[in-house]
């Protein structure tokens, strides 16, 4: 039955696997993969101040070349369940679409790749090489106990991969629109500016840190960090919050904090973009405050583990996937580095990685849903990709 993506997805959606709950989703996937000959292992990762996460690694074959499919079965919360036209974990089909949380992001991709592998085995027998599934339950959460630790665990056990396909929803409008071949980097931080608390009627006795904070925030957002590169859109920094912790309208606050995130392209490294941010902040510490007390004081706390920019240039991987898409859809997929981060940022340290999955228009929304026709079409694309990738490897 695992060669049917509709049934595969129905089983997965009916598992309420909202991060960090496994919800039965990995158990359902294990039941789909084991009859195909996969050796399935469940690995639990843990860390301080984060929930334990159950992950899955399954491999078919013991030799190279080794193709990995990566993804996640955890999903975001459903929000207002009463606003759904169909229960979010019922996997109802209506109007040619299957409704449910995770239908697009990304249980649908997992269901289709499982079906594609089942059809490959039925058509060709076991691959002359290996296929593995690396599936986390922590992609929609803090991503601390998921893919990054599952990769380390598998690598320490001797696993090596030649290429990876991540099944995230990459297509903006129609199946076949876009392959993600890289991602911008991401750095976040919080800046706290210190002043002197006082009465608003006696500002000469105080020092309002909001003045400096606003100047700093403005300097981070303008001028632009760059105007884009050949492969990436421009880097962009956004201030996402500003807070004094002060609720009294007649009190000048003692300090103010603001948070920011920058998505940066390959004109920068995480280290160089952090240095540029500090340079811009330092330039605003003199002259943007008042009180005659010398340079404004501030501190910056960086979020842990910045995401590094990457670009995949593996010709065999890209050609195998692009030709499969052209053959099954008639479309020429755009090679893109747009969007946010994904777990591909961890995988790129182990092997070349690209992303291709369903249309992402309803992901994370009320009434998340996927056309039944797209499930079948994506399964056929994945099957053609597996066939081409192993054939090219043997050539």
C-alpha cells in the first residue's frame, strides 16, 4: 500500500504530531518503510531547556552510491480548530483536495517519496546502492534536537551520503516551478541600550536610551547591506521588536532593547555580517543620546548557531531532478535561493543538497490542503528522479 501517496499521507496526517509530539507519525512511517526492506531506527535527542525529540533514520541497501531523502513529520499548531472547514487531523478529501495539518508542510512530501521508492522497487528491484530517510520531529520547533543531531548520530555510526533531496514545499504556484539550490544565511540578535531613568518633566536629569536605540535600529536597516549577487537576492535586516519594559507614560526608561534578524547572501559570512552590524551600532553611540555622560552604553547578545549561506553546484543531482521535473510536468524549474532557512542548512555540511516538494500556498494556514493530483504528480517526479540519479551514478 505504501506505493499509494494518498493512503500514505492519510495515515501521516491522522497522527497529531505538533512539535514536539511524535504523535504516532514516525510509527506510521516505519510501518510504511519496513515492508520495503528498510532498516528503521528511532533516535531520541535531548538537550537542556528543550523537549526531547524522537527522530527516524531508515536505510535500504548497504553500498554506495547513497541517496538521502530528508524531511520532517512534525507540524505547526492548528490555530483555531473551529475555523477549519475539515478537522485538521482527519485527512478528509473534498473537491479533489486532502485537508489536514502537514498536508503540504511536509507530510505530503514524505508520503510521495515513500510511494516513489515503493514503485521503484516494484519496477526495478532494490537499487544498486542505498536510499535512506532522515526524518526529524523538530523542524518546526527550535531545531535543536532534530536534523542536526540526527545527522551527527548517523555520521558517527558510519553513514555517508552522496546527495540529498529535501521534500519541503518549494513551488510558489504550480508543481515544477522551483528547485531550491541554496539558502541565505541568518543571524539574530538583541541589542540593549542603557540610559538614566527619570521624570519626563525633568529630562536634563535623565538620559533617554530610546533616542540611541531608534538611531541604532535605523542604521541597521538603512543603508542596504548590498544589492544582491548573481545567485542571491539582497541581504535584508529587519528589526522585529522594541521594548522598554516601561508602562508609565511619565517615566523616562532606564534601558530599551530591540531584536533583529538579517538574512544575508554570499557577499557575507556570518562573521563578517556580525562585524558590520557592530560597526553600524558603534557609529550611533555618540551624538544620538543626550545628557553629557559620554558615549551611549549598549550590549548585544547574539542568538546561538547562526545559519550559514550555502549554494549547491552538484551537476548530477541538479540535472537528475530538473530532467525528471521537465519530463513529468513540461516545466523548466527555476533554480532559486529565495525564502527562509530549512534543515538543508545542516545537511550541506555532509553532502550536496537540493529541495523540491509540493506547492506551498496553504502551508501553516487554516485549511492546509493539497490537491490529490499533485500527490500523484510529485510521486511520479520523485520516481523519475530516483531512476535518473542511480542511472547516472552507474554510467
